[in-house]
C-alpha cells in the first residue's frame, strides 16, 4: 500500500516523497520510501542504506525532484513506521541486508549503486559481499565496512579496543536509562536556532540550511532512546567485511572531525581496496558526521560524479 509522507512541512522545500509498507523476508513490515513517487526523475537509481535510526528528511537535497537521482530507501526496524520484529534479536546488519533486498525487489531494482551513511555503510558492504550481482558500486559516507564502534572517537586517537568499550558501554547505559529520558528527548525543540547552536559544538558543524536540518533532527528524536540503543548494540557486533571479496567501484567520503566514524579507518579501507586492484577513491571533507547537511552541494556533486564514473 502506498501512502503520502506526512510532510514535516514547507521547511523541506520542493520535497517529493512517498512511503510504502512492505514485507521483509522474516515477516517484519518495513516502511520503504522513495523521492520519486511519480516516476518523473530522469536519472540513475540509488539505494540508500541510511544511518541507524535516521530518516529521509536528513537528506533534504535528495528530496528535491531536481536532484537528478532516483532514491529508494527504508526506515530501520522499529523506526519511523517500520515494525519492531517479533524476535527482538532480528535487528543486526544481516537483517538490514534482508530489508534492503526486499526494498529493491519491491521497486523492481535488479541492481543499483548503494549509498551508505554511517552504519548504513556496514549494510551496503555486507549486502555487496553476500549479493554482488545486485550491486554496481558503493558510495560510502562517514562509515566503515564493519567493526564500526572500534573506529568511533577517531579525533581523540584512542586505541580501538578502548574506543569500542567506551561507545558500546555508553549504548548499554542508554538502553537501561532510556525509559526515563524518552519523554524529555521527545519534547526537545529542535528549532533552526537550536540547530545553529549545535553547529558550534564541534559534534556538528554549521548547517547549510538549518530549517531543513531541523526537520530531520526533530524526526530522529521521535525514536525511543532505549530502542535506538538496542539497535546500536546489535549492529556493533558486525565484524569487518572481507574487502578482498568486494569487486565493485567504491568511493569513501569521510569527515575530518567525525567522532562516529574515523576518517583514518575509512582511508585505510579505500587503500586496501586499491591495493587489491579494485577501483576505489577517497575524499576527506572538513566537517562532522553530518557532512551531507553541512556541505550538501559538495556531497551531491561527488555522488553525481561517482554515478557517472560507474555508468
């Protein structure tokens, strides 16, 4: 069934989006979405493996019909209208791969370029490893192909084991304390003024369009903290993907001050692929984990160049 997206209003200007509820392989209903509900975008198709618990509105420039890219994606299990699975353990990367394939099948996509952001990079590489015939290339942004939590806090230059221990245990605390903070988080006013303030913290940099960014960030806060922490802990178990088995063009776009996905680890992954004789490129931008909101024109241009290269 197809339903129109509940538009978080005119702040996402010229947005065109529609949701569809589909059935994944294990019987979980997943909410898929596309930026091209009317089939009018004349451009290549990209399957977006989004950041954990995030939503379409964190990509305002991809919701513009003039972006030149047809995007299909989905909301993670238990997030944004997607169902929590009957087995709460079914929220690991392998299950996100199942969801991605179900989305591709629903939209009639035999193969496509995958664009991953954050934990979605894990999903993109795992899907490529398991189903290489479905993938033409990987555009990996602010994420690594596995063992993500060991690369976090990169700017602090912590040892990998310590970084993993700190971040995973922080998620465990959030999982148990979530019930207490959920009402507070849900009611935080993510206004453009707050977004501008966050842009001065170092965790985020100034956003190109604070109004549009506030829509996506407000939507992100609707996910219960304890469920988000459960998702994070489950996906933290995803090991490194064997890059020797990845044989499609890849581009890594990192952010120098990203505390959630280390730039040096992304550069290392690109280098290993190149050393294996694969077509891989690496670009580092001065920004944070939310670089697609900070430098949307630059990221958009890199995506279009990569799509042209793959074609």
